[in-house]
């Protein structure tokens, strides 16, 4: 497509330079014709790379692997509701007590995995105000007690997170993204702690209480919280979720996104903060 002359002269055509910057690798086939292979690439500041992917036991990449090795199962809000309705499961909210009081599945119990920390102390998710609850397992034992015997423990938080590296597209097809190490969440970390403590009947609620509410399932909501967010607020997550479903928004894996961007058919937009963008994109 006009790149051959540039190769002969030792220069890169503007289009080829653009693709190269996006991580597209150029090679030649058996007939000497140049071909391209899109490679999903990621830029990280070296210091941030060491910090994020370190060997600390609470690093997400380690927690993610532990959950995969343990075979943690996830279930939808509807399936969870059926289990709870049949008295075969107990819903455990792993968020802080104040968040549980704002909105929770009904029924459910609260065992906070995080707690408000001392000034300057921080742990997960870049949150300066929370840290791991050192008494989480003791509180879980006290709250669950005999309820945990013979029942499935379904752990949830607000948005749920995921350990799946697959994406289901709107046409029903499923694609695997090997570069996607799930999505960190409070409930996944709490589930991991319970599993490591010896609980064998733990499941994870996909989509959290947001998915539960979006399905129209029973919730317990504080009057103050309900007034603040208003059911008609277009920014309330259940309404955003419903809008995305109605719009039929599709998903793409990392390799697919790289291919589209490399072909010039798409642009990848990072909507995170400028600071995080500089650290990794």
C-alpha cells in the first residue's frame, strides 16, 4: 500500500510510523511481501510497574492467580436470588458497614473486608481512607456461625469485579483475552480470604449489588441514600447499566482493540485520570 518505496529508501511512511507506534509488528511472508501482525502493547512507568506487579501477597496479580487456582465460581444475580430464596445460601456483603447500610441485597449479612484506616495508611484500589480489616476472619466466623454450615456463601460488593478473562459480545459469541487479569474488587479479595481460611462453599456475585438491583431483586436501601441518588437520576448506576444494555454496546478484547486502532478504524480512549495515564496506558 505504498510502504515498499519507503522501505527501499530506509524511511518509514507516515502511515507505517503511526502503526509502529501503536505496537504493530511488520514482517515478510514467504513471497517477500510485507505483512502486519497487531500486538496489544502497554506502556508503564518502570517504577509503577515494580510497585503494581510486586510480590506482595496482597498484589492483585497474586490474588487473581489464587482465585483461579481455587476454582472460585461466580453466579448471576438471578441465580443467587434463587439460591437464597430456597434457603440454600447466605449473602455476605464485604463492604464497610456504612456502605452496607446505604444499600444491600435483601436478605444479607455484613462482614466488612475493609475498614477506615489511620491517617496515611492505605492499601487497595488507591484508596487512602481504607485498609484491610485485620479481624475479617474472626468477624466472619462470628456473623456466619452455623449459617455457613451446609449453605453456599455468596460474597458481594458494589460492582463485583471478575476473574473472567472472557468477553461475551452482543451477538452471543465469547472471546478470550489472555491479557486481561480479571477486575479487582473487595468481594473477590474477601472470597479469597475465606477460601484460604478453609471455607469450601464460597461463590462470588457477578456484578455485585448493582447487578442485583438492576434485575429488580429485593434490596434494602436507607431513606437518606435513596433520596440522594434518586431513582430518576440518569447517573445512578442501575440506570446507566440499563442504558448500556438497551444500546447494545459491544466489547472487544485487547488484541482486537489493537488491530482496530492499528488499521485506523478506531481510536483507544483512556478515560482515567491524567496521572494514572502517565503511569500506565
